[in-house]
C-alpha cells in the first residue's frame, strides 16, 4: 500500500498508522497461517453447517485484545472506532487478503457490518439493546434478506415478499434466496425487505424492512446455494421460505414504506468495503503468481516461467489494474468522507464496476500461472475467484451500475453543449476578423 | 449447426446425416432430460465415488442399440465407425451439449477415447484383447497419467516419474495428479507416462508409456482434486502415488523411449473432440441466456431484459464468437482428414487456443444474465464454466500453444521477405522509368 | 488461402482456379510493385484531383487482357463473369492486398461495383446504354449519394434530401457528404437517394433513387473530407450540395418509393466484397509485421524482435483472428450463394461486424511492431488503418449491426423455450419414477 | 478535475488554485476558440512550414501577462515557477484539452520543456546564456534528436549516429528521424544524441549529447514524416541527415559518455506531462461524445443516441478509464515529488503504459459516436487519435515499459516467497497441535 497510493500513509494519524500496522501483522501472521487449521476444524457432511472452527474464536479474542474490533463503524456512531471511510478502506484491503478469517475475526464481516450500521443508525433503543449489542460483541450473526428467485432483483422495485400488518404484528409471506450468512448456526436475525404497500404510486415507498429473529415459526431455511460448487459453509448463501411469519410491529426499521431509504444509506460504505477487500484479494493473488513463476523447479523450454514475455506482461498488467482500481475505490471513500454516500454515487458506481472485474482478471491470470493446480483447493485462487464472481451481481449487477453511471455522466451534457456554443461563438468572432 | 456452417450437412453422406439426426435426438430428448435423474442417483458422501447412477447404463444401452457407439474411432481402425474428423467433430458438438452424459453414453468420452485410439493403433494383440475390447464394449474405463505436481508439465519433457526395468518387469516410482477418471470404480487401467531413459541426449526419447492395471500393488489414489468446488465424482481428477509399482514388460506401449511418439499421435484428434464439445456447451449456454432474458417475469426498469442494448450486444457477440470458433475447429478437423494430425499442427493449435477462451466468454455472459442463480447448480452454467476452464491447461496451456503457433507462422517470414524484395525491385524498376 | 480455409480451392472449378492464380500473380507482381509509381504520378496540390496516374490505365489494360475484368458481376447478370459469391470473395481477398490499385485495375472497385449491379438489375435499357456500358468498360466512374451530415444516417429512414416531381422532371434539394469517388474527374454519375414521399406512413416507401449526371446545374462538390489526414485523392469522400437540381423523370431507378428496395439488394454482396478485401489487407499487414520483427538489424535487449514472447503472441493472435474472420465472411458468401442476400442477413451482419474490427486489431499490432515508422507513409499500414476504420460506419455502424444480429438471434428464443419445457417435462417424468 | 480526484484542489496552495483557475479560463476561453483561426492562418503548400499563425503569438503574450508562463519548470530551478509535479500535472491536463495551442502559448510544449530542463540542469553558463534564455522567453524553439530509422530505437543502446572528436570540435555523422519540432522555422537548436565511444564496455557510457545549432553546415532536414496523413506543420516530425557536422567541444552536455545520464533525468517528468495532457484530451473527447449523442437532431430507431444502452455503457466505461488513469499519473507525479524520478520508475511506467492506451480507447468510442464525421477534420477527434497513437512509441514503446514494469514488480518475488514460507511454517505449527 505504502508505495502505491496517492493516500500517503505517513500523513494519516499516528493512531491510524498504529491500527494499520497491527492489522497488517494480524492478517499476515495470525489469520493467513490459521486458514489450514480452520479448514481442518470444519465439520464433515452436515456438520459443516453446525461447527464453528474454534480457531476463529481464538482469532476474535486476539483481535479484540489488540483493539482491532468493529473498526468499520465510523465517526458518525457512538459505538464506532472513528475511522474515516478512507482509513477503514485501507484496513479492509488488508483483511481482504484473508477474506475467510480476517474480517470476521475483527467483527467486520458482511453482512453483519451493514446490518449493524442500519441498527446503529435507525434502530430504536430496544432494537439496539436486543440486536446491536450482541452483534457488536460478536456473539451473534445476522443476514440481510432482499434477493428473490422469481423476479429480476437487479431492479429492487421488483421484490415481491409480502408484509401485511395484522393488529400489532406484521405477517410475512414470500421467498428469498442468496441470503448470505443464513446458514450459520450463530445467525440470530434476518433483516427482511418486502412490500408493505405494493399499491403505492411511488415505487420507492412500497417497501419496508422488518427484523425477523431466526427460528420464528414459518421461517424455513431451505438449502444453501453453491457458488461454483462451493457451499461457503458454515455461512452459506441460503434460500428461505417465509410463510405466515409473524413479528411484532416494533420490529420494523425506521417505519413503513422506508425500506428503500434504509438500503440506500446502507449500501454506499458497504460497497467500498467489498471493493477494498477485492484489492486485498488481488494483491494476494499477484503474490501467489509471482512466487509460482519464480519457482526454480518450474522451468519450461529452457527458461524460468518468469522469463517468458507474456507472463511478465501479465504481471505488469495486473500491477496496473490493481493500482488504478485502488485509487478509484479510495477516491469514492474520500468522496463519502467529504460529504455523504449520496453525493458520491458516481464514484461508488465506478468502484463497484471496476473492482470485481479487476480482481477476476488478476485471479484468472494467477490461476493460469498455476496450471490445473490453480483450480484446486491447494491454492486459494479458485475459491477467491468464485466468491469474487458473486460481486458482479451483489448490490446490483454490473449492467445496472454501468447504465446508472453513464446516465449520471450524461447529466453534464447540457452544460457542456452550452460551453461548446460559447466557444464556437468566440471562434466565429475571431475568424470574422481575419 | 445446419444454418451456421461452411460445412454443408446436406452434402455429407446420407449415412452420416442419419447418425447426426439420431445423435441430436438422443442428446436433446434422452440425455439432457436425464441429467437431473443422474444427479439424484449419485451417492452421498463417500458413496459419490462408488455408485454409478443406473440411468447412465440405460442411456448406454439405448445409444448402442441406435448405433451411436464408438463413433470416435475413425476410418483408420478396423473397429471404427468410419467417420471423418469433420463428421465426428459435428457429432462431438452435439454430445457437448450434455457433456456429463452424452459422451459416455455413446462410449465417446475422454480419456477413454484417446486411450482406445492408442491401444487400437499401437497395442499388441494381447493388449488389445485384454484392454481394448472391454473398453470398446464400455465395460471398463481407463485413465491417462501424465501431469505431475512438482514440475511444470506444460513442457512435457519435464516429467519425472521413473520407469526402471528389472528383469521382465518395469518398476514405476513417482507422483501424478489431475488423472481424470481415476476415481471411477470402473477404472481398470492407467496408461502411465514416465522416464525410462532420463539420460538420453534426445529429450524426446527419454519417455515411455506403460499399462498399469488399477489395483496393482504400490498404486495409491490419494485424493480427487476439485475444480473450483466440483469434485466431478465419480470420475474425478486424482492424485496418484506410484511406489515400486511392478508390471510385466509386455505392458509397454510401442517400445521403450517411444512415449512422445505415442502421445503425439494421440493428441490431435482428441483436441478436436474437446474443442467441438465446447462449441456444443457454448450453444447450450446461449440458449439458456436467450430463454432467460426473454422470460416475461424478468423485467427491469420498465423493459424486458432482452430489450436492454448491452444484453442484445452480448448475444450478438456470443453468436459471432461461437460461429467463428466452430469454423476454426472444423477447419482443423478437415485438415487432419486431408492429411494427418502432424500436417495440421497449426490449425489444431488455433482451435485449441480459441475454443476454450470462447466458451468461457459465452458462459460468463450467460451466467451474468442469470444473476447469482447462474453461479449455482440450478443451472448447468457454473459447472460448465469450471470444466471448460480446465481446457485452458489440458493438453498444454494457452501460452504454449500461442507460442508454438506464433513461431510456426513466423516460418513464413523468410519467403515473405524474399517476395517483398522482388516486389521492391520491380517497384524501383518502374520508378526508374518515370 | 489454400492452407487456411474450409473452402478447398482444389475443389473449385478449373476455370476459377485459373482466374484465382492469375489474379494472385497480377496483384503481387503487377499491382503492388506499381504502388510507388502511382504515388509519384499523382498531381501536387489541386492537381491531385485532376490527374489520374497513367500506371492505373496500364494496369487496367493488362487486367482486361488477362480476363480479370468485371469479375464481381455474378451469374445472375448477362454481363457477368459468372462467379459465385464465394469465388468472387476469394478474388476480393486477393485484390484487398493492394486496395488502392487492384480493385480498380480489375474494374471491381466500390462504389462502381454496387452501382453497376443496381443498373444491371433495375436499369431501363436506356439507363443501361447510357451508364452501365461505359461503367463496365471502365470509361467512367460513379458515386452513391446517401449519407447526410445533419441527421443520424445510421438509421437510413432519417435522410432528408428532397426529391420533388415537377412535370417531367425531378427537382432535388439537399446536402450529402462522404460521397466516395465524387472527387474523381472521371466520375460522371451520382445515384442519389432522397425522399420523394416524406409523408408516406410506411417509412420504407418514402425514398427514391435518381440518377444525376455529374455537372448537372445545381450540383456543387463542396469539398473532400479527409479520413484522419488522408484525402484519398483523386476519388475522395465529398460533400455535395444539391440545389434545385433537375433531372428527367426517366432517371429514376425502379420507380418512386422504391429506394429502400434498391439499396437492400445492393448491400449484401457489397458487404462481402468489403469484408474479403479487409482479409487481404490483414494478411498483407501480417506479412509486414513478420518481415519487420525478423529483420536482423532490429534487435533489442539482446534478442531479435521475433524472440520476444509478446510479439510472438501478437502474431499468433493475428493468425487466429484473420482465419476465423475469413470463415465468417466466406460462410456469408456461401449462404448468399445458396439462396439470396435476404436469407443471409444474419451471416452478413456477423461478417460486417467482425471483419473491420479484426483488420484494425491486426493493423494496430503491425503498426506497433514498426515503431513510429508504422504511422508514416513509408509503410502502407497507417493508410490501411485509416481506410479500414471507415468500414465500422460504412453501410451501417457496428452498433446497428450488432443490435440487429442480437435481435435476429433472439427470434430463436421462443422455440428454445418450448424445447426447454419439453426437456423439463421429460426430466420430471424420469425423476418421478425414482 | 475537482470532482474526480484524490488530489483535493482545495487543499493545494491558494497561489496554485489561482494559477489553475486562470489556466482553465485561458484554455477554454482563449485557446480553444482560437483553434479555427490558427488553422486558417496556416500557410498553404510549402508555406505551411514557413508561417507561424499570428494568433499564436497573441496567445503567448496573453499567457505571459497572466503569469501562465514556463510553469513546467519546477522548484529545483531558479528560473522555475516552483510548482510540484502534481501541480504542474494538473495544469498539463488543462493544456491537454487544446494540445495544439495551449502548451505552446504557455511556453510549456514538448520538446522544448525537456530541452530547457536539460539546459537548466546541466548547461554551462555560456550554454544557458545562448540557448536557455531565448527558449525561456519563447523566442526560439528546439528539438531533441534521438530516434534513428535503421535500428530498433526502442532499445536506446542501439543508436548509431557517430560523434567523433577532432581537435576542438565534435564531428557528427548519422541519420535521425521523428525529430519533432525540427520543421519549425523558429527551431534554432538540436540536442543530438550519438555515440562518442562505441567501444566502451559499459553500454550506457557510449553516448553523448551535443548541441547543434540549426543551419550548421552538414545538417539537412530531409522531410517531415506524416502521422496517419497529418504532417503536423509547422513543427513536423522530421528526418535529418548529419553529415560531417562540426560543433565546438563546448557544445557537449555534461561531458562525454554521459548521454544516458542526461536523458534519464529528462524523461521522468516529461512522461508525466505527456500523460496528463492525454487525460485532458480524453476529457475533451468525452465532452464531444456527450454533446453528440444528446443532439436532439440525431435520433435512430425512435430513440436519441444517448438512450441506446451500448452508448451509455461506452460513456460509463470512458468515465472509469479516464479517472483511474488520472490517478495513476498523479500518483507517479506525487512519487517524483516525494523523492525523484528514479525512485518513481515503476509508477512512471504504469502511467506511461496506461495513459496512451486509455485515450485511444476513449477517442475511438467518441469517433464512433460521430459517424464518419468523427474521422474528418470537422471535429478534432481524428487528429487527437493520430497524435495520441504516437505516444505508444514515444519515450519507449508499450512493450518495453510493460516488460520493465513486470520485471520490476518481480523483484518482490523473493521476499514474498520468504513470507509465504514463514506463513506455512506457522500454519504447520498450528495444524500440528490439532
């Protein structure tokens, strides 16, 4: 980072520099070495969904003792560590190097982070007491239930899960899928988005979000969905049926019809976190690639792999792509820091489009350099590829962000046309004097 | 096919047209509908490696009764169906639409096909009797053991497994991985490539191939290697230890030091088969994509998905990429038909480079059109992606083929320079008269 | 060609093989060596638009004596050479190697070819006598006036030039640009497309095409438009004002309101010719690249340029791209041969999209291999790039063809959905028996 | 800029903010409106190389009066404006919007800037008096003669021009080309790189740079070389013969054998200037594209061009590519500011590779949106494309920078391998306790 960034680490606060150094050490020297242990401690068969490998709790304890805990919660929150989005972005890059363990060890893993933000920002005191505190303490986990199988979720106004008020209760009926984390035995809470007022003329006021405790009658976790064959146990990405699920009306977030408002506040920083973690993944992939191609045992046609021009070029391109994407993401983070997520929509879109595509391209090259082994679990590359591939849909597919960004940019067209006209008038005036 | 090919189906023999129509019907109406049954009949846990789903044997019986059996074996073989490489290529495209079931149902699946070719071409009468006949009858399966984990196998001269003659036996010691099919309980034979004469000054005469029956003492199938998260049970891609494995000297193929000669004869048509199957996969992926984006339930931002310009463009690009790749592959097949695999090296390289990259690109777009569901097993796309990704290494990585193709093309440089010089002389003569 | 094509030259008629061999010899040994002379014989300053270099007439005479004349006119025409579209496509690839001289020398250059086809197909006997005969004899040249500067011509229904009937005359008023060939002193005829019935409810019946002799009062050739910095004298791409231009009503082609019908018949084969010429350009560019990178005087960092892996890869990719594009184009030609241009719309679109993009990519690599010299006129590469770049707009921009192709392909969606449903029903039936 | 950059304009010094605002106003409201006048004031025919359009001197006078003069000269120089590389980079982006007029109007155009830096840094008092002062005053212009036609100049050790000492004189013999600015009637000085000690074992000590006044006997400017048909008069890119050219030994820069040392100091910041100007070009191209596609007169198929999804996507991609490239370039500038050009080699390479490719891609899309008009001189896009294309060779071709960057990055391989080993040891230690 230090050598590849407009953001000069040395100019950030000493407190942050300390956190940064500690995080780096923790990720490289505690988390990454624990990956193998985590895999071995995972259960077999159905137990994969019931056992949390003990090494994870050990890492959590260590992170907390080091002060590397809940760093995602920014200045706006009493409970927060007070980092700016740029600062936390740099931390997220580091945790991205070990995406399975580091974020959760530091209580900074999705979707809990976004859910905690929602509760901290919009939660009632009772909601905070009941859900936010245990989440902040890493005692429970949570899920966010938005995507549905039967509609094109890329347009969020399409969601259909029905939320009906009956007396002091909301009754939920509908089907969700790709609910990440819902397979985790510690998952105690779902934030469920549905339609409470499908007839509202304002398509962005039809939705509400309600809190549904895991185990509420009528909730059935049907199955985890695999991603390229990976089930991502124990968290999983689950399909869930909500059938006549009843929760008290106190469980609504912010109020009826305000679901869109809630998710808009939630998504900005969360996208930055995701994007910065992909930078970390890409850096680690590039490290694997460099170590592989300089392995003295791997020579072909009389040369080391790293002496083949196309491989050198692959490394150079990866270096460029990673760095330019990091800048895009940090720039979006800075834009949020300077104002708010809404004012940084364009910058966030750019980061959201660029980062997942970048990391897939870097990972693909790294896999290729490893031969078939790169597709196996002897290296983390294929798993990284699979989870990174989901980011081209998560929080909106590429296509939607590209379209929004393009139309956003086109808003400058009118003023640009006016400028062109002024310039042409001046030009004609000059020419007329010739 | 019929509408998108320079190869005019109507001009091929009536016998072939009949085979083609039968295969198409068999794949579309028997194999594809059986995919779900196959999955459900698979064992759970360790049983995945022990149970062969009964539906497969039913399909095999039907294919054989239809005459759709061993079609891969060309005119050169007494046992063969007599198809040309172009003809069998067109059949392989069809079986590629259902890659899990159709090729094996028709006894045309790798690596058996290549192994049968080797035995048919180079096998002694005893070897044929013992191994080729049951393979041709679909009674046993086989594997080809070449790739090794500790060296850069993209340069095949690097392989290290040691083959030592002791009296009337060969003794094998070494480690192999990515041995496809070795997990199958029906796998009865390994063709093992190793070095019998590591000191030979001719690097292409150091290798031999010997036949090792499964279960020979000293052979340990260590583990299947996953591809992304898929284990491809029951066949699998396995790591195998050969420790003091002894086989009679009669088990050598063709003779000591002739391993390279054998694999060179084996690879040409096999690559065409792989490539044509990827065309079939790509066509099926495009069908999935078209059905998805025209699904009336999936509208975004007021439009059907198929009305978004970028999606239409993705479909157009896929159509172009598939067709132009099919032509490359059929051209290579035709070149082999006109002469032999050696004379078609350039055309085979082009097909081998282009086809896997094409299908990955088409699959990626199809996945994207399906949202996260495209990564799950609710659709065959992610699994197709994973298996197609291996083809960028199998039989040599892209990089090796690109390098060989480029250098092959550059052989024309000298004659082209001579032509340029003649043209320049003529040009100067003309100019001098002005 | 012979080594890189599904179309087996040896199976084409001996008569064609002879034409092909003669054309190849003529292009390589007469036309290419004459390029320098042509440039030196060009006038300076304004004379560039008045002088036709004598070497061109010499080449025309030779081509005609060799029987290499008007080969573009197919079997359908009494005047034609009787070649199929595939056959003429192969000829056009050869002439594309020397695009400045060979097509015109053989009286096969655009836009005359399309204009001659229109006159041969739709012309009255008087129109043929007056215009077609001299065109077929290479005595005059012609232009086709469709594109207009003030509307988006990519949608041809937008054109605005007004054609008004007054008594026995049509009166034309409007502005055209990019009228190729209109700068040539030999250009004697414009085929002008305009609106004769702008109020017609059928947007494709509003247009007519009328013949306007060069020099008709009211016609002003305003200026040639440069392409990058090239003016393409003496032909040029001109802007033309039509102001109260009067021609007799006999000068209409086919009849009022039939302009679209005429251009649709005109465009199919013409696009194939353009595409095949780009293949020829690409092959010549690749030859330049290979000769350059093997130049013994050009070594960098201790190696010949052709020993650098990225350059070898560039050559390999160019080889693949050229060959797969040739197949696409020949396939479209064959499709036209088997039926007609209308039935081959999809194949023509694919060729039209792929070929210009391919040649630009090959040219860009070839330029890069030549260093800055590649951008100068010491090599033909930059000029080839400039003229090839226009083909991404000519006869419709990429975007229009991509959109049409995608929507054309999507017509298969319904039948595919029906097939999927049948397959799923069968699948469910099988599963239900488990 | 203000909205798209990690570099917060508001945090830069008020003095710089003032310069920035003045430059922006000057470029947009003085330079761009003067482009047409400049073109009209250019001479015709040979006069193109003799006439300097008067509007340029007017712009120079205005820029100087505004204090927008010699801003490129950094803090290190007594004569300098004291801007950092980041600051001047931001200025260069603005001048890049009008590359023909703004840089020269502000006395900041290549190659004079680099030559002035060399003279300021290494010049003797006499050299400064004679050449630097008039250059700084915009009274004369200069050229830098390095590239040669007969060798692969991408490896600068290949240059062959001979510099031989005879008594108190150096005698130069050799051939140069692509000497930008040498066609300008005001060009009074060439900095010529040649070999003064071809036998030196150290390949980087063989070269010297000597000052050759224009008009010195033996110097023949043979011809300007066109770039895609553009001659770039009056500056031009010229071929020059040096035949027995004699200059006094006082004309050497820094000393014999120190040519490489000189050019290395020269290239770093100069590359940043080039790259930032390409950002400005890209921004202006994107403006043209947006104005074009929102032109109400340009509708196709019932929609405005800006309503077609693929065009919106092109704009979005351009926005991303421009911004991420700007970050790369500013980062390199900042790295130089923090240390020196040598320490920023990697960052400079990244910028040098990315910027020209980015601007070509943005320009190509902008051209495409303009139809054939985009290739003409009615818009500045084609000319921008041509001049930007030279940047993929200038100061070293892409291939050389990619190779250097890749190898530079690979220097991290050993320490990364060591880190991996430490991590694996820790991992094994953890596993062993399970």
